[in-house]
């Protein structure tokens, strides 16, 4: 393994990606190492070799910066599971090239891609960020989440989807907007996914007084992360948001209910303890009906459905014919009275759950 100084000159040239925005490049004793095995969360300095699908990088500021061969960038290793884009893993060794698998700043090795995706942009590794002894630094060192002890526990409206691109983030932002318009202090958190700033900024733009995601905890992506670790991250994000004296937390879980981490998280006790009501985002009526049935089979209360299916009145009617939960368009969810009804239903579900727990304890 070779250890080299991480120079201030290199630091000044780097385009720093969103996923690694909290890294302090002025810390003394930073080095670059190669010849080691990369791990998820390791921070990579790289030079753009050949432009493929991504010809831009989302910067720490949120700006979409064009990238060109020869540009030097800072990003992080992570796995990716995106049926509509790339499936990728962290390579076993730091070779002569790696792939840019997400514009938010994720590096990996592409295993498969959607038919609409071009081959990935190729990167030449300059080295992995390490301490003065050459020990690679994990991105979690730069977590900015600060959970505090809580008195009250605000209710959680959880937004999950039947698949990628089912309308989850729009649904979550719409609920946030409706609650904010009704005078509620609301937080928006995203506990899984691939690092990108679009969703947290959308949550803020919709009226969230605080918005945070897994990257704030030092995870560039959550694919491949052990589920117990993700469940603890969800709890940490919740407490971080709740410490801002909010009336409700809207929590988005990425990808679809069949994705490995999402499926396991929905069954994990720590996450089930958080969720008071589920708003299901679906791309079509069949997905909505199956998804609601699946989630209720897990004991999770589906209190409403939304998503891309609401672009069609026929699809809405088809969904409602097989569900006992209302179906709302994003515009309806953004109305104060509808969002208040969603929150009230989550409160009823919480009370019912508390009653069951009390009965169980009494027995």
C-alpha cells in the first residue's frame, strides 16, 4: 500500500459531490492511499477518464456541474440497486478504473444496467482518503446527525412505493406541503436510497422545517448495508428530526417494497415501532392493490395511496375498487384538510397499536 500526502492544492481543485459534502478537507494529516480494498463509505479522489451516461456531478452546493475528462472529483464508494438505472457493487480491489454510478457522488463497479442507460462514466482513482497512518476514513466520521433525548414523540407518516419511480418523493413532499399549509411544523426524512440532494431540497421547498437523509449520517448509499444498521439509522434520523420540536415526521423509504433492504426494514421491529401510518405510492392500480395487501400482511396500516397512478382517473377507480383506503392525487395531499386527515388516521393507527401493546402487556 502506498501512502501519499493529500495536498491543499489537490483539495482546491476537487469538485466535491453531494454525498461527501460534509467531509472536512482541511483536517490535518490527511493522506491518500492505494493498493487497498475499498469498502462502502470509503472516500475516493478520482480523475474523470471517459464520459458515459453521467456528464455532470451534483456538487455539495446542489449545483449540477458539468464534468469533463481530466476533472478531479471527490466521491464515495457504495453499492447501488436501481432497476431503472444501474446495479453496482464496490470492487474488491482499487484498480485502474471505477464507474460513476450516481451523479450525487457514488463510485462502484456496474454489474447491470437498464436498457435506457448508457455505459457509465469511467474514473481513474487517485486514492482513498486516509489518516496520517494510512488508515482509510469512513464517511460516517462526518455524520452531522445529532439525536437528543425526547419528551414527545411526533407521529410518523411513512411513504413507501411499489417500485422505483412510483412517485414516492412527490407524495412525501405533497404531504409535507399540506401539513405545513395547515400550520404544522413538519420534518421530512429519507432513510434509504442513493445519495442525491433533490429529495431533501424538495422537502424543504415544500415547507419542512428540517430535512435530512442517510447521507447526513455518513452513508453515500444504503444498498447492501446490514438491515439492523439501517434500522438504527432510521431511529437516529427520526430523533434528529424530532429534536426540532416538530408536530409530525414524514419518512420516505426508497425503492420498492420488493427491494431487499426495503422489504426487510418494513419487517424490522425498530422501524415498525416508528411507523404510525403508511401512504403507498404506486405506478398503477394493480401495484396499489397488491402493495396495500402486502403491507397489511406485515401489520402495517395503509392509510392512503397516491403516486403516478393518480395521473389517470380510470386507474384511481381501479385502485379504489380493491382497497379500503382513499386514493389522493399529489395536489390533494398538498391541501391542508387532506394532509390533516392523513395525520389523524396515523394518530388513530398509533392509538390502536398502543392499545394492542397494552393488552399484550396486561396479559
